[in-house]
C-alpha cells in the first residue's frame, strides 16, 4: 500500500492506495503518527478512493486511529468510500464510529 499525506488549513488527508491489510501496518502507523505530531492538524481525512481491498486488520488499525484521535480532541473521517471497501465498512457498522462518505 502507498500512503500520501497532504496538510492544509488544519486538515490532513491520508491518501491510501492499494491493499489495506496487515502488511500496510507500518506505513499506516508511520503516516498517522506523523500527522498527529503536527499540533495544527485538527481533522484527519482517510481517503479510501484508491483502496482496492481492506481486511479485518485494516479495520483494527482504523479503530486504533480513532482512539488516538479522540484522545487528542480531533476528528477523523473516512472519505471517498466505494465498492467492496464501502461494503466492508457498512457490514462492520463503521458509520456509527466514523464520519463516512
């Protein structure tokens, strides 16, 4: 998986591309830690438009991110969800835990 990061006006966007599974753990963790170390970032968008697959370990990583974000009084959203990725998020009821679009 590839991760790109953009930050503008207090909003960071992590653009994920490829398979979001356990093998992406280190890249995802490093990217989120980098974003969360920036005190200007108040909102984090995880852009899933280019994710072709995600599994239960990816769901776990998103839940851990949610816990970190909430502890620092910030917001996290999952954006550009579609296809099989959106189906997995719906089945897991992630819309109750995240802002999902």
